[in-house]
C-alpha cells in the first residue's frame, strides 16, 4: 500500500508535538517505528504531567484540548483521520503515569 507522505508526516509531527506539549517536563519521550504483523507501527510514549489520566475516547474528538493547551484541539483528531485514510488506526495505551499513542497502518 502506498501512503501519502505529507499526511503521514503530519501525523508523526502531531503525535510528537502532543507528547512535548502535554508530557511531564524533563521526562523522556520514547519514539519508535517498526513493522509488526504486516503493519507499520509508529509509537510515541511519554510521562503524563499530572496524576490525572485523560478520558481517552475524548482525546480524538475535534476541539478537545488538554488542560492549559492553547491549540485548537485538532491534532489527535487529524492524526486519527489520517490513520483511517490509510486504513489504519491510532490506539492509546495507558500504564501507570505513562501514555502511549500507537499509530498503525497496514502495509499489504
């Protein structure tokens, strides 16, 4: 499957900038990309800046912003739409004080 490189680039930027803006300051951000079971996986993991975990289904709704965010609240919505355009998806995995956004796109 061929992907739209501009759209995929936007999705990568959205996930990374989201981790920078909303992650805990001075904590590492883990970024990985790999192939798994005929899917391209792009994963971004960061520590949450508060002990409050967000309501994950709402994060992909348009105009939903994180606390203190000055953005429009469209980044994760756009990212999920880009994944769907490529017949993939974005999943959220929460573990203790970490949150991972896993974008996957089928490659066959």
